C-alpha cells in the first residue's frame, strides 16, 4: 500500500490594497495580483482612447511594466491603486498621441519570449471582443471620433468620467489636478464636442 500524500492548500487571506502594496515591496512576485485584477480595465481604457489595438497592447504593457518597476516608490494615500495605473496609462496615451509612432521605452529593452507568442491567441480573442463591443455602440463611435478632434487634456477627462465611470475626485487623483480644474476641463470639453455636433 502506497503512503497517502496530502497537499496542503493554503487559502490566502484577502489583503487591502495598502497591505498588498506593502507585501509586493517585500515580494515582487505578488505584483501579478495587480496585473490580473486590473489588466482588462487598463487595456480597455487604452483601446477606447486610441482605437488602435496594437498600440493599446503596447501602452498597457508599458503601464504595468512601469508600475512594477516603480511600485517600491508608491506611497499609499488612500486613493485606489487603479488611479495610479490610470495616471501611468494616461501619460503613455498622451505620448502615443504626440508621437507619429508610439515607441514604449521599457518594452523595447525586454526580449520577447515564446510565452508571448502563446499569449497571441488570447490577445486576438481580446481584440475581437473589444472590437465587437465597440461595434455594438454606434453612438460611442460617433463620440469617439468627435473626441479625437479635441485637445488631449479634454479627451482624458471625458474618457475617465464617461467611459471609465470615475468620479470627479477620482479623476482629480488620477490626473493630479484640483477637482475644480477637472470640472472646468470636463465642462469645456463637452462644450467643444457639442460645437462639433
């Protein structure tokens, strides 16, 4: 008779974001939790802002890579970690819009492994799902086209408010601007879109 082998299953206690960040600073492998939880949200935000699947993949990857590299500098101030990720993504999107061709600064230093090729199928499904979702909303597409015609500072605020469903306070945190400035940018941006209609 063979001995019975028991495998202990350790149930991880849910951590608050502040606790998770402190744990990640000690054990960077835990950053995968942040990636798993927020990848879809950040990718969709990038895709809605750029309407370019390839650029969105690069921007999202660059966002998480920068977050991973700089997590040790992150100071918990009560704002959700997602706000910080949105801020990084917004900066990368702005770089994308300013440049003729977006070139991620950190990604080019990393060799693409075979696992990246295997993830290509998942990304293709992601692209199809994102395009399908966008295709369902003709009004969204019209607003998206109009949004592309206004300055970036207004695009950013409108996208975060209406597409990402953030509150003014959260947008203020993401963009590191006073709430009054956010409200003003939002109001002016909507006026610019109305003028185009």
